[in-house]
């Protein structure tokens, strides 16, 4: 069975500091992986995705994630946090069956301190 | 703007009542997903439709049902509402193909009093 684990329900960083949000997955086949962001009172927005090819994936708003098969990880990073990055972030893996539905992690709330 | 629309934005109702939430997918998307987001349960997949047919079911209560119409819009019906049904309900759409990048609507916030 596929699953996603996000370590840390809350992460707090100072403005300008490195952002690191952790995601580990389990999958018996090569996964398709996604990061979504949810700003307050809004729906989820796709930040980036990994399917095949280059393991370092760049997304919107300066975020990137690296697929590491040996570590079964897909951590999300941003070199310098901005106040506007404060939101909840969800990692997801695509289920390998005919539904292709996404399995989401429990989410990590990012707090950015001035 | 994701291109997915949901109505209404807010809904306040009483226990025991029935409500209908509506979703219009992005143009060209055949697949619609419904999710429930609550503080205690997180983001939970409820049900998926593809081109009018149910494709996958998740943690959807028997009091809840959904359908997708020929014009591809979808409705989620919630009946015999309980206080615990208060949540944010999201609709997402995708092409339904192997990549399955989902685009989310703004959600409907349901409050059951």
C-alpha cells in the first residue's frame, strides 16, 4: 500500500531562513509525487511535481524538491523564506491503480517569523 | 484561479438537514474528486467520478452521495447532517490520466449547528 508521511505538523522559520519540509513515501513502484500549498481560506495549489527524469524539481514561488529513491524522500526546500510563504503544505503520492487518485500526507503548517 | 468552481462558498445549516454542494471542473477535465478537510481528520478523499461514472471511493459515509452529470459538473449530497460534518469540502478535477495532476476549487465551508 502506498502512503505519505510528513514529519512535523508545524515548522517555524525566520524570514530569510532556509525552509525544509519533510516528506517520506512508501510505494512498491516508481512514484509520482506532488507538493501542494494551501493558503488560509483557499483551496490547494500545486507547487511542483515529480514524475520521471530529473530528480531535482523546481516549482513555483522559488520552491524545489528532490526525489531521493534510496531514502524514499521528497523533501521541499526554499533557500530564503518570505512572510507570504506562511501556509499549509501537503505532500502527495499518486496511487497506482485505475483511479490514479492522490494519497495526501497530513500536512505541515509553515510559520514565518519576522 | 484553478479553473474549478464550487458553490456555495459558505453553507450554514442545522442538524438533520440535507445539503447539496456543486462543483464545475476545469474545461476538458473528465475526472472530479471530492475531499473533506477537518481539523481532526485532515484532508480525506471521499469519492471520484470519471466521465459520469464512479471510479473510486474513499472514506465516504453512507449519508453522503455524489454524482457527475453529462456536462461533467458534479454534486455532493450530504444528508441527515451531524455536527461532526462541519468541514471544508473541496472538489478537484483532473484529466483522469496517469499523471493525474489535480486542480482544486476554493472549497465550500459547511457549518452544521
